[in-house]
C-alpha cells in the first residue's frame, strides 16, 4: 500500500514538473514559431511586379477570344446581308457609277447592247452549279471537266446613258470558248438584264502582265477596262433560262469565316497560360 501511494506521488511530481517546463517555454515558442509562420505565409502569397506583368499574357488571350466572338457575329451578319441583297428586288443602276462601290452584291437592272467583238475571258474557273435547271446541265457531263472553264466578260453599252460597263455573262467549258460554238447565246440588239454588282478582285501574287488577247486570271478591273475600253463597273449576270451558254448565275460569296477556330485557339491559349501563371506565382 505504501509503495502504491509513493508511486502516485511520484507521478504527480512529474506532471507538475512538465507543466512548469511547458508554461515557462511557451512564450519563447510563440516568439519563434508565429513570426516565422507568418513570414512564410506572407512570402508564399505575395506576387511581385514581374508576376503581375506576366498576367498580361492570359488576359490578352482571353480578350482576343472575346474579340473573335464579335468578329464571328459580324461576319455572319455580313454574309446574311449579302445573300439578302442578291435575292432581293433589283434596283436601277444609279446615275453616279461611283455609288456602286458601296453596293457590292446588290441586284441591279440594266438595259443596253452587248459588244461581243470585245469580249474577254477570266479563268480557268470552275462551274457554280447550285440550283441550275435541267436545261443548263452540261451535255455529256462525264466527258466535260466542269472544274475547268472560263467566265465570259462582255462590254455592255448602256441605252440610257453614254457609258459602257462590264458584264460577266457566265461560265463556258473549254470547247465552248470560241464564240462560233455558242452562237445561240450571242444576243444582239437592246436587251434588259439583271446582274449582281461586283467590285475588283485582288491580283494573285504570281500575276503577269496581260495582253489584250490573253485570258485574265482574276477580276482585274483596271486591266480589263484597258483592254475593252469600258468603265470600271462590273456585274455578274443572273441565270437566264433562255440562254444555255454562257451559264449565268456565277456569283460566289467569297468571305472567309474561320473565326470559330480562332476563338478556340485564343481561349485555349488563355486557359493554358492562366493555369501556368497560377501555378508559378500563386502556388509557388
């Protein structure tokens, strides 16, 4: 019994001794650990000026992605507007031909006479056959390469004014290029026709100087007007059910709309650089 009581007394003494050591060293532990921990946390979360500067990269990438969304919407609205102009009611050719610069893809009505002896060609070009009636389908189409042909451009002397414009009458295959092979399409006299206003086409980087007898590689208004003596006004004739050759309606809306791929590229780059920035400057 005495030994048991002595053991209990010894445990109490040891407990009291441990408390004295603990309470006596606690202020020193606070002085050592808390400032060091606070300094470590502050150093870890602090972003230096270089880190804030590098944030420009993800921010700019996200900004360009948003800009491409706006560009995509603008391009889609522009395509819709062009299609509406082409399918809408035709308007008369304005008195001032300078106004046509703001009327591309507008459907217009003109009246005059073709000058067939001055016709020229643009090509080679492929046939746009969307919606062509059966009367305009190429005979022996298996033997005809519809991807290689020419656009027949003929000066058109206006009846209501002293001016001559250029009319893209349509597409002909290689074998129909000579006028003698398509006499039924060489319309004479004063006629009414409808066309789509077109502006000049950018010259290819490999463009060569054209002669009056050569084919034109692009819708180079300056060169074509020099060869034909016409004014720099160009329209694509719409499809004429009464004429098999040339095949009209060769208007293509050429607008590149690749903004979706640009959107994905910029947002992907923004997300990747934002993650790299967060890992480098926040979780360092």
